[in-house]
C-alpha cells in the first residue's frame, strides 16, 4: 500500500491537506494524525469495516477498545447514550485536553471500536490539526499509531516508522506536547475509577469533578487485570526490544541502580552491554559503570520526563546494549503516568525492600 504523507504545520494549517485526509477517512480509510498526547491511527467511528482495518494495521487484538475522538459537544451526544450532569460540567473545564471519559455507548458507534462493550471512551483532543480533521470527517475512533506493544509515537517520524505502508495517510505535525496518552476515567462506575493514568493529572480531574477517583494497582501498572473491564490492561505495552529493569523510585534510587548494574554485570558475564536511563541529576553517577547512559530529563520536571519517555525507549533499541536499567520517578501528578508506562514496559520491577533475584545466578539484598 502506498501511504500518502502530509506535513501540516500546527501554526499554519493547510486546509487542502486536511480536506484530502478527511476524504480518505470518509471513504473508509485509516489516517495517522497528531494529538497533543501521542499520534493516533484513526478511522470513522461509524464505519465498522474501516475500524477493523486499524486493528489489522497495528496487529492489535480485537478485544482492546479504541478511544472515540470528537471536536465539538454536539458529537459527544451522538456517540454516547447520556452525559451525567457532573461530567457535562467537568468537560466544560477539561476539554479540549488529555482527559478521556468512559460513558455508555450510543448506537451509532461501530461495535468494532468498543470491542463490543456497552461503554465508549471519548475525548476531545487539544490539537488544532486533529480538531480540523474531526470537524470535517466526524467522530474518529483511534488508538495510538504504533505497532501493538511498541512505544507510542510522539513524532511524525516515529509514526512513519511504524505505519508507513500500513495506513492510507500519515499527517506529520512534528513532536507532540505531552508524549504520554490521555488519562482515562470510568464514569460508569461508582465511585469513578482511573482506568489509565495519563497526561492530565488524576488529582486535577478529581478536583474538577469534586469527587474521589479510585486508583487501583492495575492503574499504577502493577498487575494485569484478569477481568475484561478494561481489556487494554491485559496486554504488554510500550516495550522496547531491549530487556528493561525498572528500579522503583526512592530518595536514593541511584544507589539501588548502581547495585542492580553490578548484579546484572555479574550475571551476564563479560561482554554484556548495559544501559542506564536516568535523570539529569543522577546520570553522571553511572558513567564508567554502565556502557551507555541516556537521560530522560530532570527529576524536578516530570512533564519533561513524560515527554521524552517513549522517544528514549525507541532510542534504546539503537544503542546496541543487551539490557537496560531505568530509574523510577516519584508517583505524583504526571509521575503516575510515567510509572504506569515504565512498569508495563519493563520485564522486571525492582523495589528496594525486595530482592532482585535472577534464577540460577545471584540476588541482592538491600
Ligand atoms: P490507546 O489509545 O492505544 O491507548 O488505546 C485506547 C485505550 O483506551 C485502550 O487500551 C483501553 O484500555 C481504553 N479503552 C477504550 N475504550 C474502553 C472501554 N470501553 N472500556 C475500557 N477501556 C477502554
Ligand atoms: Mg496504545
């Protein structure tokens, strides 16, 4: 398939290009488009056959539902059954933005988009190109524009690496603002529940709603949910090819990382290459100890860490190392989303009060 690529500047939107992409969507095509979080791969939310093509292009399990993206409030009432008063007030404040809300699904939305669930996840993205495209094409169902299991694309180039030859068109509008996906709240449960932490801090959403939001261990990225409530939680996500060990945050996380480097090198034997992904405050400690050191940003600026996260995970695979160790961040604000992604991306999570045990080899006690 020949994929058409459009470069659309955020501050100077070429209406002709938007119209062409809109026509592709209207004819049942699938289009990569930018949002303020990550790039999405979209199809008309009302066209089941088109939505099916997204799953095939991404190699995504059919039981993992998509988010329906809208550009105005009228569309909201087209895609859901009803909007509770509280939610209507909250979206006035939070939309457009990286806040996705789960409501009961309206009849027009294709079953394929919601994996046959009675609920639909909806959001209005804060990206002028996305909004123009949706204005023209109507509600667009879209997951992130990566091959299933890979880190989400935060640049047009990343989206191209994964989707060229798979999507009908790709809109490249440069780097996204947040670099992690939207925050998903289930408004059909009582009390409301966080399904996925993301670019909008859950603390802020709870404040606007004036309600408590339950944060489960699954939402922190710890355990895979056995239940079919949010099928998206069942899958391995965001993973680089390189095996990744996450060291959970604590004040002196760098000491723990140093221990883990030593254990990994002992276990791996000579010649195995180790990378560390760390903060701008701590990276210097690993120079000489690890083969490669990558910096995800400042510990004091978790917005920056979130923004760089998927880019770094993609870069890691080009560093030629056998294993990588990443420093955790504090689980506050956007830190909750960062830790959710890191826990899902890593093959091993190390906590300071636990042993790091690698079968048949070694263990460390701290
Ligand atoms: P992605 O944009 O690739 O992160 O995919 C959208 C995510 O939204 C999925 O992984 C699901 O976890 C979540 N989602 C979408 N619709 C629903 C729904 N009806 N119920 C629960 N989770 C949903
Ligand atoms: Mg995704």
